[in-house]
């Protein structure tokens, strides 16, 4: 990527100096972790920007083993951050960024705030993955808006659904959303807007969005309608418009369409075609490779990939790129990478390798780790004598053997647990990883674990072993034996929650204060949730009244009212409520 962009200046951490100089020794570096970085000498340069001037190059996966550098302009960015009309972005908003700078979700996070006067909050990845710290930051900073990849969003809902309290809007996507998790979220947070965001990097982050209404059982979630300054078409193979309900390929247009790919003119011409539906000179459509169809309500439903590009944990991956890297590995004659689904529903990459002679499992893994980001390294490598072919000479992926979970353990001899703590940790790993017979020297990440699963493991250990643990501890002690030994050194368990003396006037929560304020202005009958139930049979009024009274008496929240003193609202818990059934 450095050679491809021919960059002149790099802002880097000192730890990467040698690596960068090895790639481009002529590049000027500014060491941003040094106290004097602002005084470091850089040749002055001038920039005269227009809306069509290049803003940045962002790289996505490429099928040839060469990442594609997408050319995004200032107009593309501002069309997303200020003209899309899909989400309210104001000076009162506070957004906590969750994306890596190399992930295009940060375009809406960074510029959505900076171009609208809002406040942008940054946290390290380790802090974001530590649920307690994330929850504290949301509350402390008054965060109103956040983006979550679908996998992470689902996990947070399962682990601690209260983490979202205080937010006004949640943007999520990157993968197909889980209807089950959306319903669970809406039941817990009916006043938080949940937006499904869809869009490739080539059309500047978001192309279509959908504010998800109350989701009924059995209803699927569409990717929505185009942003105000974007267009979407479902076309046939000969680029004809398809009617409602008929699947075709999704093409995207409007001011979000980028210039194309850096130094890849042929690919640009293939993916960015002239827009036959636009009167704007030079307008382009981007060919997404996604199957979709229009629904009767005017939204678009995503129906999967036409090509083999996949998304795993929010990352867009073309297995062909990993194929290309694998084939370059010394000792590998041929290779192919596919996607498999584990027993617990996790997508994972599987590499099939035909060795030249001797098969060195670890050497190949090391080669891949040195050249690919962690999310692109296959969970499995399976040795093959020959790759099966179809009649037309292509690799027959359907004929490839399914991965055996036990293959993950072949390089590490099995050693049984030696005590109750190791046994308990193994049980948690096997349950969450969906594998069997984990030994005490197996590495969590080599078994298919990743950062999202790590947070679930930590949560389970805290709950089941009543031991304090944070996510970074699992990265530092990735085997059962190491983790159990580390836990043994920790003094005490999780601090017990100690009841405090309740003040006479309990302050309102953020949501209570908001509803109280609205009630003062215009009333809150729209927030009332009346329910009518038809009971069949003979009703025992006394039993029903006693049951309802016991529930109200058991739960203080059902006996809590808001009162005022000197103009300040506060919570007051009634000692008892006496009601009657009629």
C-alpha cells in the first residue's frame, strides 16, 4: 500500500520506523509518539482543494492478492456527513468511535461529527472491548450516537444489554443483522433508534439505510432506501430495471460514488460503469456484486453475494486474496480458501493446501500471519494431495472435505486438566468455541478465538469462577494452563456489591429526566403502553389482585413516582400501593 500510493510523509509510531524504512527509505516520517513531534521538520507543501480533489485512499480486499485502493474525494465525504439525510448529526451529538481508521465506518464517525460541530470521542481497542469501561465511557461522556458491527452488537446484547443506556441512535451493519437480537434490543430500549447501514467502500460508507421499526416475529430486516444524494438500482444481466420482488444485482449511484481504484484502470472500468439513468455528465454506477430485490414498501432487501466475497465479523474479505498469498508461500504448490460455518454459527476461513513435499503446518501459519491481518488468517489449514476439479477445470469447492474441529489440536499434544480451575476454563472454551477436548496447552486464538469471543470468555469466567479478569489478560495468557496459573495469583474474587444508604431524594436517571422534561412541555401519553388481555374461564378476582399486588410490592420500580422539591425532580418510592380488580 505504501508503494502503491507513493506517499511522501508518514505519521507513525516509533516502533514502525524500521519497517517503514525497509519498504520506502525515502519517505519522510513524523514520529507522533515523541514529545517534539510538532517540531519535526517536514518540507512545506500546499494543497488547493475542490470538491473533486482526492481526500484519501482506503484499501479493501482484492481477489488477485493485491488490495484495492479506493479513491475517495472531498465531495464523497461531505455528501455522507452533511447531505445524506439518513441520521440527525448536530452540534449537540457526542459520538464514540468504534472503528479502526482503516475501516470506512470512521468516515461517518469522524467527519459526521467534525463537519457538524459534534463531539468525537476516541478509545483504544482494548478499552472498547472491556465492557465495563465502555459502559462507563458512554455514561460519563453522555454519548448519543454509536456505530457497531453486527457481530459485536449481538454480543453486547447477549452479555450486557444495559450498556446502551443513554444512547439516542445506534447504527449497525457490516453483516446481515440478527432479527432475534434486534427484537431483544428493542424490547429493552424502545426509545433508541436502531439503523441498519449498508454500503461498500466504493460508494463512501453508507448507500442505503433503514431505521428499524418495532420488529415482529418472522419479519426480515431490509437494507433500506438510498440516502438523499444517492441512488440504487436492481438490474438484470443486461442492465435492465427489474420490478418489485425480482432479484438482480444491486448497482449504486449518486455523489457518493468514488473515482475508482488506484492504478487499476481495468478493474475500475469493470466495476464503475456509465450511469444510464442519470442526466449528470460523467455520472457512474458502482457494480456491487450483491444480489438484492425491491420490496413493496419501497425498501431493498439484501439477498447475498453474487461473487465469493464474504463478510466475517464485519470485515469484507475475498478468499481469493488469501489464496494468492498462500500460493506464494515456500513449500506450497497449490491452495484454495473457503468459508465454513462452525457448530456455534461462527463463520470461519478454511485453507486447503497442496504441499510441494513436506507439509509444515506452523511455517505456513507464520507466513500468513506476517503478511495478512489477523481476521484474514484461516482458522484451519487442511493438507491435500490434490485439489478436486470440476469438469471445466475449476476447483470443485463442494468436493473439499469439511474441516474437522479436532484438526485444530493436531499440532499440540493433548494434555488433560490437572485441577478444577483448568477443568472449568476448558468447559467455557469448549462451549464458546464450539470445539471438543481442549487441552491445557492449546492456544485460545489458534482454536479459532478472536477478540469478540475473548470478551465472552472473560465474562463467563467472571460469572462462573467469580474471579476478576479483563480482556487483555486472555491475550497475555492465551492457553488454559497459563490463564489458570494467572488466576491463581489474583488475590480475592470480584468485589461484592455493597448496598449504600439511599438518599431521601433519589436523582433521576438520564432517561427519566428526559421523559419528565417532555412531560412538563406537552405530556407523555404517547409513551403509555396500554394492554388489553382476554381471559377465558372463571376469573378469581382475589387471586389476580393478590398476584398483582405481590409483583408491585416485590419490584420497587413499579412503586416509583417522580416528585418535585424546589423545582428539582426526584424519585420517590411509595411504601405500598393498594389496588383493586373490578
